[in-house]
C-alpha cells in the first residue's frame, strides 16, 4: 500500500494501475494503522509500485480518423501555403513512405535544407514508418558560428518524443513506473550519478515492459543556465530533462529499435531554429552531435552507410563500379575500399556525390514506370 493524500490518490487511481496491472482503490488506511488515504492494489495488498500504461493520443496513431484530418489540413494550409499543402495532400497519414516520397515531403516543407540532411531524414522516415506531415520528424537549421560570427547554416533532423513513443509502442506494451518521468531527487542523483549536480536539472524515467517484466531506467538533464526553445509557450528545463530521460529509458529498454544519433525534442514546442536544442554534452544520453558508426565522416560531412549500401543494391553496382565512379572526374579519389575513397572527398564533393547517386536512383525509378 502507498500512503497518499486524497487528491493525488484520486488522480493516480484515474490514470495509473498497480505495477502488476491490477487497479488501485483508495481507502482510508486506518484499518492497517496508516493515518492517511492509501493506494491499495486490488490483487495484492503488499504491492507498492505505481505504473502508468503508455498509450498514444489520436494524433500519434498512423492514419488518423477523418474527423481530425480536416483540422490538420487547415493547419497544413496555414503553415505551408495552399499550393504546397495541396501537393502534399496525397501523403497525409501515410506511414509507409518510400525514400523518394519522404524526400519530396521534406523538400517541400524545408526547401532550404541541404540534400544530405534531407536524405538522412528520408531514410529514417522510410525505415521507421514515419511521416514529417504527421510531425514525426523535423528538420531544424542551426547557425554555424566561428569566433562569434555566423558563417553558415547547418541542419539537423530531430524526432519528437511522441515519435519515440510511437516506435516503441508499435511493438511493445510498457508502463512508466513510480510517477516518472519526473525530477530526480537528490537521493536518486547520489545513487545514479554519484553526486548531486547543481548545474543541471536532472530527470529520471523508469519503464517496465508489461509482457517481459524487464525494467529500464533513463536519466536526462538540461543545463540550468541555458534557456530551452519554446519557453514562451510553456516549455521548461525540466520538460527537456524529462524527454531526454524518457528517450534514454526507451533506448535501453528496446536497444537498437530507436533511430540513433538523433536529438529528441518536444513536438509541442518545435524550435524554429536549433539555438537551444542541442546543448552541452550530457553523458551518454546521445545528442545530434554524436555520429553513429554507420556513417562516414569526413571534412564537415557524413555519408550514411545504410543509404550507400541500399543505393548500390538498387543501382546494381559492385564495389568496383563505385570505386571507378569515384576515381573518375570530378572526384578523382581512390582507396582500397569505397569507404576509404569516400573519406577523401571534400564536403562539396561529398554533397555532389550524394546528389549524383540520387539522380541516378530517381532516373532508374522513373524508368520503371515507362
Ligand atoms: Zn498489484
């Protein structure tokens, strides 16, 4: 049993269950010598952990019902203009986008985003069954600064926290334990971090898989001296710490199932620009700056190896074909492997390379319909 005050108890009874899945009742604890109301598991009186079943709202479920579609259409027209909204209408609610379709959507919504990030985002959409029109994924520009001066713009793909939940909940049934995500207590900080860190806001998430019983904990933080995006709309440092901790818990509970190396945001407060999106590095919670092993990283660029492999397969190119393509102008790079050769490209060449390969893929796809 868990002693609670009446109001809080009522809220918990309405939204949560016991860890075992049974419902709670809210009797006065007098019978058991407790001088307050208690949350009592209907199955076993000794149970004392609260679980909130994870569930998605209608907006997050692929293929909305029609009543919400009209509102979303109006919103799209407002945000994108009539012409673009009409063009994209055919993709509304579709969660089985091809790479090319995802690219078309991304380019329409974010025309200034570079080919690289569009491609990376399109692959994530294709692979994870996501749709930018459903606000599953966003592209966000960053000002690149050198010695305090803006020298350019970088873009990153970010996922909403609901998207992470969506990916997890398509395959799993899980609950949040102990009223998490919430602020970490000093005691928990000491236990998990080894000390109380006053420079950041820390949050904790504990999830339990209902089917396997496996538990996973995630922690996340946000620097106290940094203002997150969307504060004017109600976003908080604690909220940012919470979604980071939730993302880490999901990552740990279902390893390899979440897209890696991608920052998570709260889709309620989508930043227009990535100013306070990726802050100081924080432990192993993963930020967009972390480049996954699946990429080739060169002078200011990276090439996704999964994309490369898929493209090679689609084009029916061997490693040798790829190497001779790279050895000829304008690239003129060579190596023992494709990876080694690609590493020698400049940023401009790498962008051009991706464009060239994509052009070939598009041409090939088009010819299939002729
Ligand atoms: Zn129970």
